[in-house]
C-alpha cells in the first residue's frame, strides 16, 4: 500500500490524471458508487472503487 495513494473518494474527479500501481498512467472517466472507469492508453478499465481506495492504488499526477 502506498501511503501517498488516494484513499478518500472526495479526492477523485472526472478527467483527473492518475497513476495506478499496475496499469500506469491514466485518466479518470467516471466515478460511480461501486466502481471507477479509467482510460489507460488504449485500454479502459472498470475497477472496484472500494479496492482502489482501500489499497491506495491511485496517485494524482500532474497532466
């Protein structure tokens, strides 16, 4: 777990540039109640919001 990773859902917003521990750099497309959609290059991923936050898998990066 990355101590600097995002753990509060209020820190996330659409079009936010992030880095994921496994998938690398991406852009947040949508944040739902249970999942988050992120575009990583040519691949779009739907990830569990609870898992992403509890494991602090995302960090904000400057675009």
